């Protein structure tokens, strides 16, 4: 498949307005503004576009749910928080194709009847934000954003809002809280953001990549879009491959592509002289897969059938030098650190799991600790306000399930028995 | 709080938050330029929703003072019609705000999985050795602070070191970081490039 979203990312001027306009830029917007908003929503629905932020929810449906008959203003919140470990696709889109993001936001606003799109970008992407701001100023200048867009009488602003370092701010209601100037802690749903979001007004929260799919759908039509990829998993998809591969990077493909192809053909496979050990297919929050489970299309539905999730399509590859007890501990540190603290199972359970895993990794654990992991993690998963709880339980549960013998080795030997050429030289016992 | 029946507890440390609440700092008002910048940012939100600008205002305090002081937060509270406690509540949540004095250059090494798989632990260790400080500390000259950070969203360029919340140093190795420290010492800000891959392109 020819790349659609990332075709020009390597062009030195690919991010500029002039370049964008020479390559069908804002043509989708023109076409959308000539349509009725309801027809745009119908078109996105027919395309089967599913959200790229993690859950894979149909975007057209989400837009349709946005309250119509209301005196309140409506908003698009573009989720550019991208903090799921292993994910770096929105980064590339915003840095190298910013006008596509704006075009997606504008069409979204037209479709749901919003006059402002807020792009919530994570604070660490400051150099990306500067690119966005510079290009946004040009788009305002040329009349693609702002008052009376392209002479159609449609007014729409785009505002870039900088976050300040919080994984949980990526969750849609936490993002809204953070946007309103509070701690990034989720709200209880319902009401969903489509009914009560930013400032308690109807809001559609959409991932950057999701919005970038929209201009192509409007411009090239539903048939073109559904010709890409397997049933119910249409369109171009960005995959982030990282870890122990030769060519880590963002790769665009249809969801027909198998995980094995992505890892071995696109990303060059594992390092020379090494063997694949395990793969996390959708960001650190999802259960891992073993090497014999990789011959499945990397689509939302097929990965779910294999017992994991496509999530944010962040494929993290580990070779045989990776100790799975250490992986569980590394990720547990992340979840313990990033828990927003609103519910007890996640806040306290994450801390407990981290302590148990630390003692196991140091060789100070007992066999009972291994079962304790399942008990504590089982009391987090499914018992929390937001899906973060399930995510936090996943690394510990799947490593114990698939690699129990490694945990037992740590207990028996009193140390890690997996040789590695990249761990710290002096990783002291209980460091952190 | 509840207790797990099989769990062993370490006494005296139930709660894992070790965040320090800010010190008073010097008396604080925004410089006129920063105040003007904040006023401009405020126009992007509905007038009765000034609170949305709190993160932006705190960034400006941090830019001016180097970290968030209680006086700085009170000043922000005054401008945004919030209580000081509300501002502090927000400030202590987000990791990009420093709640105590830090060095002129804050080095934040990404420690999450993809970076760790590519040698981030060695990068942290070598920086720690070179600067003679542990993670979380500032060197005696007040020049460098060494911290760890969670996934920066650039795992294809792992390991990544972020400097002062803005500048990225990618594909970091013990050697490249040693050079980075020397460069910063020699050239100051000029040694930082925003995102060094962009410069290479
Ligand atoms: C803990 C947590 C973190 C999340 N982080 C992100 C994120 O960084 N970026 C993102 O687009 N969606 C993230 N999501 C998913 C959002 O809640 C939401 O589903 C998504 O932004 C909706 O957009 P979409 O329909 O276009 O996928 C996260 C969800 C959870 C539970
Ligand atoms: S599950 Fe964790 S992150 Fe989500 S609301 Fe509860 S405490 Fe916060
Ligand atoms: S793990 Fe370091 S940038 Fe993602």
C-alpha cells in the first residue's frame, strides 16, 4: 500500500502549507464544507473509521452521539497526549504533517457543529508544538482557519493547549479535566463527553491519527477507504515498532498486514544473532503475545481474538536477552508512578505489585509472592473507574502466565539468570 | 485504607507520594512580557474559564523562577481567581513542574520499556557517575539535575534524554551523553538543539 498519512514525511518541506496545498491539501475540507454536516457524519460512519487512540470505537458514531439540539457550544478535543509507552505515531503526524491534523479538526468541527477545536498536546512535545504553532499561524493567514473559512461563512478556531506531563491525561475525561485546569483525573461516565465534555458542553474527543484519516475519506470516498484493509478494520494504519528490532520506526500499512510482517519485514526483525522472545502488540497496557502467535493480521479484531488488544498499535519487541520479571517490574514502576490516585485498587494495588515485583527481581521473593501477584492484580483489573486499572494489571498477569518458570528461577537462584547486554552495569539491588 | 490479607507491609511508609510542597521563594510578580503573554493565552478560553490557563501560567512561573515557588503560585491564583490551594493542587500533580530548586540544566532520562531495552539504564548510570550525583539530585555547582522520566513518545529513537522539558537528545549512549555534558559546560544553551534528529535531517 502507498502510504496515505505519511507519504511526504521525509520531504524536507513536507510540513509547510505551500507543500500541503500542492498535494491536495485542504481539498477534503473544501468538499466537506460543500456538504451538509449530517452527510459528512454519514460518510465517516459508512467508511467504518475506528478510533486510533486505543479503543477502536467507530468515529462516525461518536460524532453522531454529540448532542444536536442544544444552546451550548460544542467542541472537538484532539487528543495529542500520546503517552502510551511504545507509541510515537501522533508525534510524526504533528511534526511532519501538521496541516492534515488541522484539516481533520476542521472537518470534525463542521460535522458536529463546533466552532473551536482544542488540540491537547503533551508538554514534552514542545518542539512539535512550535511546529504546529508556526504552521497554524500560516493557515490563519491564508484563511483556512478562523473567520469565514474559504468564504463559506464557516467560522472555526484551532487552539493548541499544552499539558504538563501526566499519562492519565490521555484518558478522554481526564483530558477534559486537565484542559479545564484541574488534575488529570477521570470523570464518572455517563455522561459521556459527547453529552457533557469540555465546560460541560458536548465534546468529541478524537485521537490525532483518527482525525488525520478524515480528510482522505471525504476527498476519495468511502469505497476507496473500505478497499484498504480487512472487513471492519478499514483504512491506513500507523504502527510504531520499537524495542529490540533493527529498524524501529513508524510504518504505515493496512490492517491486513500481519504482526510478523511488521516486525520482520518492515522493522528488519530482531538484532542479529538473537531470537524473538515476546511481543507487546498495542502499547504497554495490553497483554503480550508469544512468537508463535504473530501470524495474525494486525487489526483491532484479530489481535483481540488472540487475547490481546491492538490498542495504540505500539509494537514493543523483546529478544531472549530480556528478563520477564524485570519487564513486569519496569512497567509496574510506570503504572505506579502514573496512577491518578482516584481509586484505591489502582493507587494502592499498583504500589503493592511494584514492591512484590521488586523483591522477586532482586532474588528476595518467595514462591508465595508469585501467587500473590495474581491475587493483587486480580483485585485491580475490572474494579476501577477507568481502564488504567486493567492496563496496570496486564503486565504482571501476562508475564506470570507466560513465563512463570522465570519467576521461579529468581526465587530459587536468588538472582536474575537471564544474561543481557544492555541492562545497567551497576543496577543496584532495589534501585529506584 | 484496606489491607490485603497476604501482603507484608513496610511500617511507616504506606503512601508512596514523596512530593515536596513548594517553599516560599522570593516575592513574585510576572515580568511585563510574561504577564502580557499570559493575558494573550487567556483570550483563547471563554472569559469565565480562566482556570484553563493554569498550566500555561505555571510554565511561565517556572520559566521565571526555575521552579514553582509558593509565592509564584499565589500570584497565579490571584490572576486566575483561584485559591492558592487549588493552584498547588494542580501544580503537584504534573511531573513537568519542579516543586523545589533544580539545576540550570535538568537532564531527564527516559526509563520506560523501549528505552530501557536499548540501554537507558547504562545512560543513567554513566550520567550519574560523570556528574557525581544520584538520580533526583543536583550537583554542588547547581548546574545539573539528573532525573528519570516516563516514555517520551519517541521510542524509535531510544534511549531519549530530555533537557529542561524542551530539548531532546536521542539515540543516547554513555559516550554521547558525556559529550553533551561537556558541550553544555562549554557552550551553555547553544549546545541544546530542540530535537537533535531534526538538526541532522
Ligand atoms: C489510561 C488511558 C490513557 C490514554 N491515553 C491516550 C493517549 O495518550 N492518546 C489517545 O489518543 N488516546 C488515549 N486514550 C484513549 C482515550 O480515552 C480515548 O478513547 C481516545 O482519545 C478517543 O479517540 P479515538 O476515538 O479517536 O481513538 C487513553 C485511555 C486511557 C484509559
Ligand atoms: S484506575 Fe487508576 S488512573 Fe484510572 S481513575 Fe482509578 S486511580 Fe485513576
Ligand atoms: S520508552 Fe523512552 S521514549 Fe518511549
